[in-house]
C-alpha cells in the first residue's frame, strides 16, 4: 500500500507531498487545486512501463489533439511548462519500500530504434486532418527502486508517427476511472473474468444497495456485443445500462476494484451514492491497497 507520495514539477505542482495515506483515500477540494493531477501522478508511477500513459492522461481530460512540436505534445506535463527540469514522483510503500519515477525530455538517439512499435500513424491537428509532427526530442520515463535495476520507457515522434519502447511491466497494476460511465465492453470483459473465477457475487452485493430488486447478474449477447444484465424478477433479464446512470457508475467502480485485487484504483470525480442518505457527492477517490 502506498503510504506517501512526493511530486515535483508535475502539472500544477512545483513541489508537493502528502503523507499518512490509507488503503482508501478521498481527496476533496475546490476546482483546479490539483486533485486530478495527484491521481495522474499515482497512475503514472504504477504504470511507468507504459510510454503512452502521458498521452493517455491527456485524453482522460478530453485533450485529443497535439501541436506540431514535441514540447507542446508533452510540455504541459511539466509545471509551468518547465521542460528543462525533471518531473519526479516518489512513492513510499509499506515495509519502507520506495519507488522513484523521473520523466524528462532529451534528444532522441537514432541508434536506439530497435524493438519499437508504431502507436499512431498521425496525431490530428484539431481540424480532422492528419498532420506530421516535427522535432527530435523524446520523453523518457525512468523508474527505479532501491536494490533493483532501473526500468526505462521512451516515446518520441518520427515524422508523422509516434513511436515507443516500453519497459518491463511492474508487479503493481492500476486503473484510472474518469467521470464518464464505463465502457460497456470493458465492464462485460471484467465481469466475464470474475464469473469464470466464480467471484461475481462480490459485484452483486454493492449494486443491491441501489437496486434491492436485483437478484442475479449474467452476461447476454445483443448484436454480437456482450452486455451485463440483471434479474429483476420481471420474467426476463434487463440490461443494466437501462437501470440508470448511478448504478452503472457504481458497477464500473466495483468491477475495477474486484478486477485489480493487487493494484491501485483511481476514481476521478465520481458520483458516489451514500447508501444511508442517498446523497450525492463530487470527490476524488484513490484505493491504494495491495489487497481487497
């Protein structure tokens, strides 16, 4: 479990530290004070092997286009666009273990192009057209832990293509949930895996707090698309997508927690229904435990 995190030169944080974290943490506050940035920092740390994550967290914010130079492509990761200084994200875990993630821009070494994968043929210019990206810099994610060899992942622009070289995956996994309802396909995939493990009852119990009539969950296929449906005692199964936004958001959260028992679940601005008062609250939620 993550006990503390220190962040330098990332997003809105010049230097920030938070201690005494628990297995479940709720971060609340005014808009634009860094709640989402804190979750992004944790997400980058646990997914440091994946060189596409710095772009993915921008997509979570709705940013899907990029300017034509590398500095603007990754520059807003750095506090006040200070690309001359490293981003440093240090996490301390139970048992005094610690990890350090450094992100920095450097000149791309043309000799290091072996074992690379093409990610996107082009990045849109905002007008629906494909535009070539220019620049020779690369973004490096360097992840280290005491007594272990550092893992390095890189991403760079080559003409009109974004290329990457991933590192070995960490033993810690994580998932980042945005404020939108989860993907029907992704939820069905996670539920199918839990059903194979005969753990689907762990999903049903919290959903019944919102819909007590729900007796059982199962998978249906409609138009070749798998969906989760529930037995409501109506004589036929009802797709959960028809039961309302609240229960489907809770479904996404519970499926993520159950599917990553040894990982980190980060929830950005979810509407959490309070079972007692049925009140609704806007908050940031971080489950940082290594076990359920």
